C-alpha cells in the first residue's frame, strides 16, 4: 500500500469516527432536551428583547421587556431540568475535551485536558435562575442584556459538547454576531467566576 492510499484510509477512518462520536453526543443531549422548549424560548426572548430596543419610547421598551417575565422564568426552570437530567449520565459520557478542534474520543483515550459537561450545565442553570429572579436588582434593560448573554453562553456550551469549541465559537459569531469572550464578559459575575473555575478545572466534579 502506498503512502497516499494509507493517508486516505486514515482520513476516512478519522472522519467516520468523528461523525460517530458527534452523533452519539448529539443523541445524548437531544434525548434530554426532548420535551423541553429551551431553544424556542431562547428565540422568543432574544427576538423580543431586540423588538423592545426598537420601541420609540423608553416606557414602551420597559413594558415590552417586562412582558417576558414568564418566559424568562420558564427557560430558567427548563435549564435546571436539563441540568438535573444530565446528572443521571456517567462522567465518561459527559466528558468534553478543551482542545479547540474535535478529536474523536480524545477525552477517553488520549491524555488531553477534559471537563464535565454536567458541571457546566449546573453553572448555566444557576446563572439563568439568578438572572430571571433578578437577584442583582437590575433594571429591565440590564436584566435582559445579562439574560441574553446567559442564554448565548448556554447555547455555546451545548455546541461545544456536541461538536467542538471552535465550532461553538463560529456558530456564536454567525448566529448572534458576538464573540465567546464578549458573551462571557456580559453574563453575571457569579456565572463568569464559576465558568472560569470550570474552564481551569478547579470546580468540583461528580463521579
């Protein structure tokens, strides 16, 4: 077998492994998202916030923003349900590599830094709950700004788990025209601190 043929076979095998790994992750997350409406609620809120910003008067802006209170609490509750459901999965199934690109099953067989997706979802659920409950006492515009960031960061994490960090970064920019760093800077201080601890591997993990 010549070098070209060997490389071609290796590339095809790597592609097949990557697709299988990603499909497994997508299926796992999709199984727990089934019955939840997180994505639809996120779309409702982000589009509604944008519409509110374009209202002519500030009074009307506030009125529109306050009309989303129920949706905000619902998405926070559903994020908590998702986090609770993922706790039933094993650490092996929920490990994710911190490498920027996807290497099939790297978190299982290679000495690469990994993190637990279950712990990350707990951070997102807590952040959404705090923001929806407005524990910081923000005005309506500020709360909407921070809650949008919390939702974007949750979406980024799901894409990272299913695909890769670089794909999650690209999708965040494509869909919302914002960088991961900007989103991280825009979430609540408590979420940002917990996220950075998770990223550095200093959070406590569940076996």
